[in-house]
């Protein structure tokens, strides 16, 4: 039974848009002459799936550094997809229109992933500041009196 109060990675716009991007990549790579370039098709498919998987995995991680790492990998894979779409445009003219449209999608996905990185970093800093405020009185109690530090 799904907990309706808890957000899942499937609820994230970044993951949803990436899923659409992956489906469009598979459609593109299964049509025309492009289908015969097995290496290029395999590489762009894998990079697309990497974006989607790393967004999901980053969301599921509980530690900020892990989240940031997975979101950064997703952003890197998004750049790889965008670059490979140029290879398709340059070498398969009949697929240029589709490749250009998908590059626009990668730009939108990249902005969403950058937003995930920024919001995760902001939450990390907010919690760090809250901990500092909460622990400051304890540090003051444990710190030696200032008079110990004076040199006579």
C-alpha cells in the first residue's frame, strides 16, 4: 500500500521529464538509418537511462552528499545525451529535426536537475546552521574559560 503523504521519485518533475526523454530516445534510435549504428544507439540509450536512474537514486538517498553525487551524475549524463544528439544531427540528416527537439528537452531537464542540486545544497546548509545554533550552548559549556588562554 502506497503512503500517499510521502513524495516518491515518480512524483518529481525532473524524473517524469527524463522518463519522457528516454522514451523519445528509444523511439528515435529504433527508426531510419540510425538503427544500424548500434554503438551510438546503445550509448545514447544508456546515457538517457543513467539520467533517469540517478535522479531516482539521488532522491532515495538520505545523506545530502550522496544525493548531490547522484544528481551531479545525472546532470553529467544529461550533457552526454545532448552531445550525442549533435552526433546524430551531424551524421544522420533525416533525424536532425528530432535530435534538435530532444536537445531542447535536455536543456529543460538540465535546469530541473540544477534546481535539485541547488535545493539540496540549500537544505544541507540550513540543517548545518540549525545544528550550529542548537549545539552552541553545549560548546560554550565545554569550552575552557577565556582566562586560561591569556599569556602572562
